[in-house]
C-alpha cells in the first residue's frame, strides 16, 4: 500500500479508493493520536463541503473517532479555513475537513488540522498513518459512558463569518460584486459577508448542490463569472473553489486576476502602509516572474518555495512574513488565518480597491505578467518519470533553449494522475512549442 497522505491530505474517488471503511479507520487513528492523557475528553471538529459523498464520509469518520472515546462536533458545510479558525475558537484538539477542493464531483478528501489550525506536518501524518496501517487494534475502545458523543454545531460558522467581517474596516457600499460560489462550501457565506459589508452582490451557483460542485463554474472555470461581470457592469467578480480556500478574480473589463496579481495588489498596499513585515512575501516556484519584478521595483523582495501551500506556510514562519501564496489563488494572510482563505482574501482585495479608490484593472497593472504555458499530461503511472532517460533528455534540451530568459517546471500532481509541464518566458509562441515537446515525450513514456 502506498502512502495514504498526499500533498493535501487523503484524496481519492469517494466510495472507491476513499471508502467509508478507510474513513472509519482513519477516524480511529486520528482519535487515538490526539487522545488526551489528562483525563479531559478529546474534542475533534469536522466540517465538509457540499459533495454528495460528504455525509457518508463524515458519518464513518465520526464513528471511528467516537469509538476511541473522543467527542465529535459536526460543523456541517463550511469552508476549509473556517475549520482551521474554529479549531482555535472552539478549543478543539484537532479539526477535520472533508473536501477535494477544486477536484471533480466524484472525488473527495480528508485533511486534518491540529489544535492551532495548522495542517499536519509530514511527521504527524506518518504517525497517524502508522496507527491506521499497523496499530489500529492497540487504540482504546471504551464502553458505556466512555464512548464519544456526536454533537452538531451548525451555528459555529457564524463565529467565522463575524471574524471575516471584522478583518476589514471599510464599507463596500457603492461596489457591485459578482461572486461565483461554485456550488461549494461558501455558497451562502461568501455572498452574505459581502452584503453585510455593504456591497451589491450578484451571486452565481450559490446553492447547496454537491452534484454540481466545480462543474463549469468556480475558480477553475471563470467564463460564466466573466460574462456576468460584463453584463452587470460590475466592479469585479470573485470565484471560489469547492472548499473556498482559494480565489480567482475578474476585473471590470473581464480580465482574469490570478493569485499572483492578487498578492501583488495586497502586498504592495501592505508595503505602502508599512505593514509588510520584512518587506517580503512568500510564493512558490510557479509564481510569475512579473510578481518578483513588481516587488523588487518597490525595493521589496520575494521568498521562493517549493510548490505547495505547506511550503509557503513554512516560509512565512521561518522568515517572519505576513503574506504568501500560490498563483492558483491559495493565499495566506498569516496574521489572519493559518491556511489559505478565499473569502478572507477577497475581502482584503476589495478593501484595497476601497482604500485606493482605484479600479481592479488599474491595481492589477502594477504587475507585468510574463507569458506562462501549462499543460497537464494525463498518465497511467506517475512513478519513475524523474529518472526516465528520454524525459530527462528533453527537459535538459528545453532548459538549454530557454537559457536565462525563462524557466521550465515539470512535476507530478500530488492528487491526480497528471504530470504538469509549465514554461515561462518572453515569447509565448516559443514556450508553447517547448511545452508541447516535453509533454509529448512524457505522454509517450508514461502512458
């Protein structure tokens, strides 16, 4: 059996690879790992997005956790960052989110947070996995009054909503905002928060319908959002993914504003206000060269990490920074939450518009985007691609052609059967052709 935990928790096709049996066992392992030795009953909170399989996995997880003597608090449908926040607010020993983020309807996932709302380290995940695979029967099985209880607290999301609204001190009155909730976890929360702050809100795909989550909508498909922004002559559009831990925006002209541009807008505003600690932000290797150029132009800098939000978070801690994230729109305002927060990021972005009185297109122009081309190569096997001689040869050849004027990145997806090929450089036609060359060899060699 391969490693259970991937780059963002446990993922798989629900009821196929991610089964109720697996969820039950993982619940027991999680309850066992976080069990208290001070006589106090362990408390673990569980949230989920709108996916149809969410309730099935929630029931299995809760049964597994309570079988160890820990109590479970069910939060219902709530964004992932809401679970992270409520770990601290409710004094939980751990939190679990059931979601596959931006992945298709049939997928689901389980990610775990510690009592401070941080995603687990690799070392802790390894310990829980060892419990699951090798030592489940050693975990306590209390009886009678020792069995854990399952409690519902669907009202707790109001605490998170209140916190979000308190994160900005500006009214959004006079702004017209289109928000695409993607039929996901923020289907009610995102429009409500914007309305409470005074904006006129046009909500798209804002229903509890898990059969449509991420289907031609949300942050992975912004065509409907773009059309509505133009039709409504809105000031901007906001799109969230299934668990609302990320955001992609659309300006008043219909142009996409990605995570790099959002970090540039918010980061440079923090710099102007003297709030960008150490005059740096943290981004991954996939962030656009234009972002780096924009910050250096203003005598600020960028810490570059490996791909993945956990590496961004490590850099924020290590370098004592307040802002970091990914081009995909997974952005961490570290003083405000411990993980990427799409709704929080949207509020900070709109607050900059209000503070400066500028249109989103004008703010986005602070960053000159270098052309980037990404191709996701679907493969039958991700194993061994890094040591494949033909793949190594074509990568070396392309890197030589790019020279110092561009970059090439090739990596396997942590959650899907894909190998991602991305190139960046001044000439889009050239890098498009180079990406095709690499992708063709990978497809031939890895299926």
